[in-house]
């Protein structure tokens, strides 16, 4: 027997099993990366807030407080799970699990780099929109199952708020989809290759299309700002944290939760925040592309190209999260009527007009290359 030519693998698996094992490995890698990132993003959030208020923030557990989030994690895990006597115990436990699982499921279609995605769906945008719409059920279930007026009011507030701003987010997404002509997230990123002037949020600097770039640029800058503000409202972040307004609702829908169930709610909420940072990056900030050109233009081998692309995408997510943290630290909370007025009377009509303007641009003013992309 010649070892060089007669090699027999120790384990021969069917092709379906190999595919399943590969996808399982990808899912585990993404989940571990997200969980570890959340620990440091939470610390970063607290540090930014402390810096704005001229405080130090967490700085005792570990060097520079780097292990504070892990200490908080173990504290939540080892605390007793307290379920109110009058609560619906089954729904009470299912609510945080639902929020936690749905927050992870959405990441299945998020591309981290060229060919670095768990499921490269052609309808990735619709998939994400559907998953984000389901997320409100976990909050409603948690508020109702607690059998208390305060969490129930918080759940209702959150449902109304999320539904209101999902409408505007939907129309904002349509403006991007009109420019790209595809629902695939990887295609949306590839459409922005070539430099910062090709990113949807900075199309005003694409002087090759002057003067049409001014029309598209102004509209897309407005859509970037509206998407960012709507993302704050969609994830219950300050200044739109009305479902968790401590002074009014004693912490909102999760007030009766403790220990691990409360931790699951918090992980789900922060995962949704990071998802909105990733979506802002994909839709408006070029995804994994560099400001001066495409990552593929660096001339690296495919492995290092994917690695650099993931790093660029990761850095942009952190930059967007810094913006979320700064808004939390410096902007005062809205009243609930102001929140609803902003969503229904300002964002909704503005996004509708933006859809009409971008539709007119794509149909009559866009260069031939854009028509080709939109048609394909």
C-alpha cells in the first residue's frame, strides 16, 4: 500500500453531514464572537457614559475593568430565579428565551466579508425584517406573563414604539433597494465598492454623476440619519427608552425578572443594537469595503482578504456603537407623544417622499451601469 496514493480517510461522511458540520462550526464561531464582543461593548458603553459625565466607570474587576462584564455575567447566572406567584410560569420563562433566540437568528444572513456568511439569501432584507418584527412578541409576552400593571404597560409601550418605527425603517430600506436592485445583503455591499463616494450614505461626493449626485446624496444622507434615529427607537435606546423609563414604569416590561431570564433579555436587547449597527454599516457605510477602495483591490490571497474584510466590518460596527453610546449620554429622553409624533408625522412622510425621489432618479437620471445593476 502506497501512503501517497492509497490514502483512506479515517471517517468518511456523506456530503450532507459535511455541510451540516461546516454550517454548525460557522454558527458557533459567529455566536461566540458576538457574545465575547457584547461583553466588551457593554463595558465600552459604560465607559463612554462615564467619560461624558467625568467619571471613571468600571475600573476594578480586572485590568482597567476589562473583566467587569464577565463578573456581572456570573452574578446573574448564580442568582436565584424568582418567579412571581401570580405569573404564568410557562410564558414567563419562554419570553426571554424567545427574545434571546430571535436576536441570534437574525445574524444568519449578515455578511461579514466576501463569502463570509452563514446563509447568503437572495431575500436577506425581508428575512431580517421578519425576524425583527417577531422580536416584539418576547417583550409583550414578558410584560403580560408577569401579572403586574407596570411590566404590562412597558410591554404595550414597546410594542407601539417598535411597530411605529418599523414602518419608517421599511421605507428607508426601499430607497437602498431601489439603488441596488437586489434584496441580497452581499449585493448591497458590493454595490458600494470603489471608495467612500460610492457608499450610499456619502453619494453626494460622487462627482462623476454631477449634478445628479447632489439629489441622491442629500436624500441618502437624510435616510442615513433617519435610519440611525429609527434604530435607536426600534431597540429602545435612549432618548427613546420609554418602555424602560425608570421614573415612570419602574424599569418596564422586565421589572419582575431576575437572574438568568433578565440576562437573556439584556443579551437580546444588546444583540439587536449591534445588529442595527451592522445594518447601518451594510446599507449606508460600505460594509467591509475600505474608504479608498475595495478590499479585494489589496491583492491579498482569499484567506487574508476575508480576514481584512471582517476586521473592517467589525471596526465600523464599533464606530456605530460609539455613536449609540454618545447619544445615550448626551441626549435627554423624549416624551411619549414626542416619540410618536416624530415617527408618524415626520419620518413616515419624509421616507415616502424619499422613495419617490430615488425611484425617479433610478428610472430617469441614473447612468446606464446603475440601470444594469437594478435590472439584474
